[in-house]
């Protein structure tokens, strides 16, 4: 009986030690969670569409221009911060935008672009010139820098294509994005564009960006808009919250 009590006491001590260490490690892990930094670096471009070219009279021309995407980071409540360089369609200017996009509402909580688009510019210079404003908004919204990659999306897109009376070519009139599971499919996005000047040549799923702090996923959709007089056409993008 005495031996039994000794063994029971030893097991109790081991169990208490394990619980204590578990709680301590959990506390340490929480303390080691990424924090909102004091300063931010210029983000790297994330490529979501491929450039192509075509030949005309022995010359090579770009088939597509691409709105460039530079993701910065996520907040723990699902806000995505990024910079964008919209394509210059022979305007002769530099275009720039800064966004903090809330995946919960599908809207920007903050967006900024120059009052006047300069003839020349760069992402690094635009970031440096507006660093105090940008860093203030990033910290205010709890943005933590990340390394980003596009992953396969567990969604499918349905498109309705019809001829444009104005352009005389087929364009995308309706888009529906379906997520969820095969047993419980959910329409997460639907849009109808029946405007006679609609020049949307195509839309497709580029992939998903996953927030590391919750189960939120931003479905990135790439869209091709017809150039004003034909090629080069323009690749742009938008985000849709994935259904869980």
C-alpha cells in the first residue's frame, strides 16, 4: 500500500510539472507572436499574371500591360495592406496606389494615391516620400509584414460570355465564383456587367492569399480589360473572401 501511494504521488508530480510546462510554453509562444513593427520596408512584387507579346510587321509589341501588385502584410483581424502600380496605357505618367483592404467588409479602410500623377516615379520613391503617412496607417490597422505567395484556390468560376454590340467581340458579361464544399457549395461572388461599352475580355482565378492569423483567405481574381484601341490589353485584379 505504501508503495502504491508513493507511485501515485510521483505520477501526480509528473502531471503537475507537465501542465506547468505546457502553460509556460503557451505563454512563451504567445509572447513570441509577431508584433506590429515600428518601421516597414518596401514590399516585393507578387506576380499574378504573365506578360505576353505579339508580332506585327516584323516588330514585337506587348499583348498585355499589367497592374503590378506589392503585398505588405496582414492584420490579425483580416486586413490586407498592399501597394499597386496601375499600368500606363500610353498616358505618359506614373501611377501609384496604397490600400488597406478589409476582407471582412470587402472594402478599403484606407486608400491613397497622388493628387496629380507624376510623369516619372518609382515604388521606393513614393514609399519614402509618404513614409510617415503609410507607416502610421499600417500601425493603426495592426499590419504585420509577411512573405506572400499565391496558393491554389479551392473555388471555381462560372462565366457568361456574349458578343459586345459596340466592340463586335465576345466579352465577359457575368461572373459567378463558387466556394464551400461539393456537398455545400456557396456563391461567394456574383457580378453582372451588361454595359454596352463593357470591354472585359476574360477573368480567371489567380490563386488565394492566406491570412496566417485566422482561417481567412483572399481569392485573387485577374481580369483582362480591352485596350482603348485594341492591344495592349490590361491585366488588373480584385479580391473576394473565400467561404469557409
